[in-house]
């Protein structure tokens, strides 16, 4: 199981072989983990990944435990 590397930011193209794009808008994207990638925060496999380049974002109830990781340019919300 490969962890997402967010040391120098996050590039979805590095993981496109195992992440399925569900939705994408101008500054956000929702992806499904199909390769058992590991969360960089808790080191557990995650189910979905939400990536936002917005400075602020409001989330509803994700319906599952989640982790939040911040890079210089993005906010990553990972649900388990």
C-alpha cells in the first residue's frame, strides 16, 4: 500500500493509475481510491479524496471518519 506523498505538494497525476475522478470543478476535484493508497495523515487506506485549491471551504457531513491534510496550495480531505 503506497502512501500519498504530499511533502512537496500533491499532484493527482502522480496517482492517476489508482484514483478514479468522480467530479471536477474549477478549483476542486473528488476522487475515488481504487488502488488502496494510504492516507498521509493516519497511514490507513482511505476511500475518497477531495482536493480543493480554494482558501476557504465548507463541508457537509462526509458520513465517515476523515483526515485533513494541508499542502502549500491545496486542502485534502480524505474519508475512510
